[in-house]
C-alpha cells in the first residue's frame, strides 16, 4: 500500500476508527452500501452509455483528429482502413476488430485519433467502438448486488452522551 491508499483509507474510516470492531465493520458496510446507491443513481444520469471521464478522453482524442495528420482512406470492404499520415507513416485501422496498428486502441481500449478519424468520416457512432468495460452496462454488473445491513446483538457500542464504550 502506498501513502495515497493509506490516506484514503484513513479519510474513509475517519469517524469509525475509534469504534469497537463490530461497529467499525458495520459502519464500513453502511458506507459501502451508500456508495453503491450513489453510483447506481449516477449511472442513470449518464448519456451515451459512458461516464464523464471517458467522455472527456474521447473529446480529447477527437481534438487530435485532423490537427497532426492528413489521411487517405483506402478500402473499406474488409473493415480495414489504411491511413497515410503527414509524416509518411502508414497505419491500418480495423473497425471490426477494433484495432489500429499504432496499438493505442488495443492498449487503452478506446479509439485512437486514427480510429476516430475513420469513425467520424464514416459517420459512425464513436460510443459503439468504446470497450464494454467502460460502459454503463459493465458498471451495472459491478453495482447490481445490494449491500445488506447487519444487525447486532448485545455488542459494545459508544454512548453518544459520554463517548464511552458500553455493553458487550
Ligand atoms: Zn491509431
């Protein structure tokens, strides 16, 4: 664990750290449950099936299209497009396999600027070429389960008036 992870954990557990262990666990579960519900509500607001960070990355990549390259599109019958860049480099974008010979698309699982140029030229929807792992459908799988509250019996607790641990 690095310091950021520890600091995050401390911030997350701030008010729970002084609690007896059963209350610490219950408090932690409640916080996770609240976070799940928050994420579920946020997912319902997403347009285009991707989150705001992915939207930003797509917009950023789209900004690169046309600024650093000129391209000539070749055959589209195989789903492959050959691109000639201004520096005489040739690249191959394959929309059906979701690959580009620059390898950026395969690495990030988001269309690179070359793929975006092809997608834009063919008037296709860029969100159809974003990996499923970035889509709301993947988030829905992560957050589909509910966090259930726990009940306690005769366990210790902190008295709100005295801040003393009682019971147990
Ligand atoms: Zn590329």
